[in-house]
C-alpha cells in the first residue's frame, strides 16, 4: 500500500493555483511485475490559518 498527498501547481493568466488531494494505491507483485489493483482519492484537509 502506498499513500501520499498529491500536490499540483497550475499557472494561468489569472495567477497561480495550488491543488492537493490524498491518494492511496494498492499494488500486487505478479509474474509480470507490479500492478495497481486499487486507487482511492480524497480531498486533503486544509490547514487552519489560526496559530
């Protein structure tokens, strides 16, 4: 199982946008190598601006 936060930065004429989501992948190793058998994506939690 691999899990991570995917971070994407997009530059447009309107400015820079940042997007993130959490993702996990389940892999199995077979005769022909590793294969992804399941992917799950969910929104990432946004940090509070409060100290």
